[in-house]
C-alpha cells in the first residue's frame, strides 16, 4: 500500500478488486466474478464507514481521481463482457417460458 490516507488506500483496494473482476469477465470466469463482486460490496461498506469529510492533499486527491477513473474503465469493460451474456440468458429463459406455456395450452386435460 501507499503512504496515502486510509480513505485513498480503500480506493486502491477497490480498484485492485475491480481489475480482478475485469480479468474474470474477460476470461468468462463467472463464479470468480460473482465472488469478487461480493468482495467489492464488502469493501464499499468499509468505505462508507470512513469519514467522507476527510480532507486530502493535492497528491491524495489526484490519486483518488485516477483510481476512480480506472474503476470506471474497468466497470465499462466488465459490462461489455457481461451484458451480452445476460441478454443471451434472458432470451433462453423467455424461450423456456414460452415453451412451457405452449405445452400447458396443448396438453389434454384429464
């Protein structure tokens, strides 16, 4: 870790997790992605405990800004891999539901 205040160190940890999430999404490791997402949620909970009014010097503010920009880029990359997969999954689920409705409609009543 760096010599930055703990609030910036939390952003560094979150950015590191986001990078791992990006790698998992890129390689299709969906279970790993879900586990990392949970870790990110836990980290955000920790960050909410940190006083949001902590004043940062110029170097710490610039580092925090760079980390946020990197996390936004990682998030966009993750979405570019997960959204097509989610759309395909939704299509499969809709098709399955339609098939079930057709079977119910044409199954003879006893």
